[in-house]
């Protein structure tokens, strides 16, 4: 699969998710086989770009692989400038967010709200493509199936986006009106695939190798994008890629491999956010990773009372060392997929 001049190693991608897919999490998922990873959405508004949160979201120094930055906004001029600034910081792909369903984003006519105003959406796409073209940077688009069940306009918008120069289109199989309720549907994604020549990526409820295979068959998409299922289970990328390539399941990861990867993730997290803030924000990542594992609930309770990064990392290291003494590979009981996830 290609995005402009770039070839992806396999068709299993990490979905951009606000509050989750920061640089440490992208590196964690890439380490477990994610074929591609996009940043959290970065606001195009100049006043918000200067905030500490936005600078952290845009951080990708030293990150291996393709650097893809997702931008969000409702003003074509601001979006074009945000694209140029991201390119200046090293972005090699710019992704336009027309999929975020949150009220905060949609109330400013950004995210999936743009699917209600196709002329504005196309002016934004035109402006961003024009800003990226002199640098040879491909533009991609992430959207939903439509604003509501009565207005599933993704195929029409996808066709117009392709003609404007967009090089890949990812579609979450729900409308903005649905948010994250109900089951994702892939019929509309199949219609998008039939409408365009550029690669199409299917997103929504892909939580197992079998589901990925079924979604590809149902949609005809070129790739799948995994979101919530990667929380606490980043090795899902290599599991899905292996199954799609061979039809066989991989064995669960070694406990000591998970220990090593999670500790590296924690230290990267502390470096990005600082020791105090990093210890607090890392709690959710630790909780996801040990959910459903022996003694995991007790560890979560301890972690949630810890304020110091060093103590937190030692507790995680000791937990996985003890687990490794009893189990060579991670026990089969998988953690439940969190329902509060918010993907863009």
C-alpha cells in the first residue's frame, strides 16, 4: 500500500486518538508492528498551537518511520498554515481531521462537523493540498460515513477529495451522530472504495485478526486502522498482520518482552510530560495493559495512589517480573477494550 511516494510495510495501521496517540504510544505500537501511525490532532488555531498540550501533541523528534501529523480546524488559511508549520517541523504526511465527533470540536465546525458543509470541507482540502504540494508532502483525509444516518455523504466527499489531490482516505464506520455508539458498519466504506482510486482504510471496531480479515472482505478496503483495541494490547498489530499474511495466529507475547516494552514506554512518557504529570497520565496506560491479568486489579489500585514516576516504574517492573516467574507468555485472558476511547 502506498501513500504518495511512501510504501507501508503492511496494511495494519494505528488510528489517531486524542489523549492517547502521543509520541510514546506511537513508538510503542510501532515496536509491536503498527505499519503506520498518525499523531493526535493538532489545532490549526494559532492561539492553541502555542499551548504546552499542542506542543506535546506535535512532538515527533527522533521518531522512526513516517512522520504523519493530523491537523484540525475550520479555516482554510489557518489549516494551510498549520500544514506548512508541521512540514517545517519534519512532517512527511499531513492528515486532515474530518472525523472527530466531539462536541467541543464540532461546535467550532471542525472535525466531522465539516461533513455538513461540503463546500467548506473542499476549500480546506484545496488549501492544505496547495500548501503541501511544493514540499512533495502527501495529504490524507480521515472522516466518518456522514453526519447522520440520513446523510451518509462519505462517498461523494471522498470522490471530491481525491480530485483535489488527497492521496489516502480513512473512514470510521459510524456517523458523527452515532459518536461511538452502536456497531460500526462497513457498507458505506465499500461505497467509498468503489468511488475512488486512492487507497481506502477501514476503521471502527477492529479488535481481532478475524475481525480485520472480515472487514477487509466486506469493505474491499486496502488497509485497516486499529484504535481502541490497541489500548493495553499494542501487539495486536503484529497479530493482525501475521494472520492476514499467513492465516495463522501468533503465540501471545513473552511476558518479559511486554515488561521491557512497557517500561520503555513509561520512561518515554515521563520524558515527554515530566515526572509528576507523566506519572499521573501514565496510570491509564498501565491500567489498560494489566487489565484482566493475574493480580492486575491490585496493581492498578496501587498505581492510582502513586505520585512518583520512579516508584511507579519499579512497581510495574516488579509486577511483570513476578508474572514472568509464573508464565512464560502473557496469559490468554485479554484485557477488555475501554469504551471511553475517542478516536479522530
